C-alpha cells in the first residue's frame, strides 16, 4: 500500500514483523470472499491486510487496512489464527470481517486509482487466485473454512485442504493467563519456506 510517509514497523519479541488481515465475507452462508488487487502486481488478487502501526492492536489494524485497501466496513467475527511466515519474518493475525458497507470511494481507490480493485469471488475461485500468487493467503482461507464448516461450503473446504503448502499448528504459550487476549489463545500456524511473488 502507498503511504505518505513510512511508519515504523512493529515487531514482536521474536523479531517477526506484526501484520493483520481480514477474510471479508457477507452474511451466512459465506459463499463469497472479497479480494483486492495487489498494489505491486495489479493483475494479482490478495487478501486485504498490512502492518500493525505503533499504539495499535492487530484487530484495529485489520479493520483499518480493509477500509484503506478494499473500501469496506463491517464487524469482526473472530480470529482465524496467527500465521507465521519464516521467509518474510512476519506473523499475521487473520480475522473474519462481516462486511456491512461498501464505500463508493476509498483511500486506495483515490491514491492508487484503477490499480486497486476489489471484487467478490466464490470461495473456490478465490482459493485458485490466491494459490497462484499468494499461497500463504490461500491457507488463511482454508483455515477459515475448516473452522467455520457449513454444509454448503464443505466440498470447497475439502478441495482446499489438498494444498501444496503444509502448515504446522504451533500453540504459543503466554505468560499470565489473566493478561492473555483472544490472540494469545488463537492457533498459531507456522508456514514452511514457500516462495512467494
């Protein structure tokens, strides 16, 4: 995403850059997902998301990034998990956003113009598009479907499970249980070294 001035990157205690993203869906059953075109490769589709800014928690980052990149607003409907990418040294908190409003104009549509598009895709088509450019983001969708199985999407979830990117679930222990958040209790997914574009 294009910014007026770069903000400092936020890193966790292990040196991983903190990111957040949203799987944007409409009302149940969730048969479609909203993707945006990449600002770097405008012919490729991605899940909206970005870097956590100072003084911001990952749920606020996710909602801010979705409004900036996709021009939608809504309500968070839970945390899918935290995805660790060893290649890029990132940990991305992935949330589900139930979209309630699509803005006619939004920050990236004005700043980047026709390079930034948004579009609703059937789950299976979205998975194919993500597999081609961002296989790690395909795993976000797969984990979402596995955790939110509904009869209509079951066949799609089964097909998405046969991916060429393996994920190991890593439960990250936290210190004091009284100080833990939803993110502390969420499954953490370590993604192996996979070449991305």
